[in-house]
C-alpha cells in the first residue's frame, strides 16, 4: 500500500522527508490559476521526489453538478484544464467529493438530480480517460451532502456509469460518521481505487477510537493495495503528527 497526505505545494518537501509516498493536492486551486502561475507551481512540484498522484477538492463551489444552474459545457471546459494540469504534475486519481456542488437543492427533483450526477460522472470519467486519470466517487456523510452518503451508493453510481476510468474512494471518516459497516468494502471491492483516512473528530489516524486494524484488514480482504491519503485536521505540531500518523498506518497495514 502507498501512503500519502493531503497538503499544499509548500509541504511536499517535508512530507517526502518524513517518508510519504505521494501527496494529494487540491485540484480546484490549480485549475483556476493563470497559466504562468500554474507553470511556476509545476516547476516547484517537479523539484520534489514524490508527486501529487492524487487530487481532491475537484470543483470550485460555484460549479454546480445538480440543480437548475448546471452548465455541462462550462464543466467540460473546466475539467479539461484541471485534468491536463493534474496529469502534467504526475496525477493518477481525481477525487469527486464536492458536497456543496452536488447537494440536491431544496425543492429540486431528486430523480432529476440523480440523472444529472450520472451525466456529470460520465463526462468526468470520459475526460479522465484522455489524460490517463481515474475518477474516484467519494461518499460524504449526510451532514455534508444529501446524496451519495455511503460506499454502497457510490459503487452504484460507478456501476451505472460503467467506465473503467470511474471507481470509488472509501473514506474511513465518512464511513464511521454514517455508521456504515466495514463489510461494505467487500461488497464494493471491484470499484475501490482510492482511500482517505482520519480519526475521531477528523484528527490524525491513531489519535481516536476508530477501528483501524479492522479497516485495514477489510481493505486487504477486498484486495485493495492502492493509495491511502490522510485527510485530517492537524494539531499544533503538524510535522510530529504527520510522522506519527504515517507510522501508525504502516503498523495497521502490516508494513511495520
């Protein structure tokens, strides 16, 4: 298994020194920059030994994928720029979380929103193929969005779209918040392409009471041996916590 950390470009060097295998950067921040600013960032990224193989924060908040304000042409143009830049930097997987962008607006038809989501995921998956990327649909807990809240629901969307470039990310924090059983990982094993982790209160792995041994065991039983990114709230000594979290995850996954 490969271990990464959600971070900014400024922190890549430190995470490499700690021993992480890759970083996960925010896609929307990179996508909206002027080309000259992006080229400067790309140069900084390439100066490091580890790469941003994963990207989260896929869309800016104003780009809706459900509701009456959806503009597929605008989304397609955005995705083309965003994916091109992620690919240039060494990207492999894009996380589609974006709770605000996909939340079904009050009074809007849920069935229509589901149709819109499938159309968007298909578009995002087909665009990903052009840049040798994969799209990971992220279940988010029901406090953050009112649609796609479980691994099982995300897998159903991946199955409906039926593209090899589209799969599912399992996020242990959101699973725990939704009380989704670890057995869901086995049921969705054919779609798992990425993982996010945090512990109780979204703090670093190993600081709370989540069953990480059980989580890693379930992933292994599901045949998953891909990337696992920490996406959490760090304490005052961020570097110390990043070291402790990496050591903890390697122990849980049987790599220590």
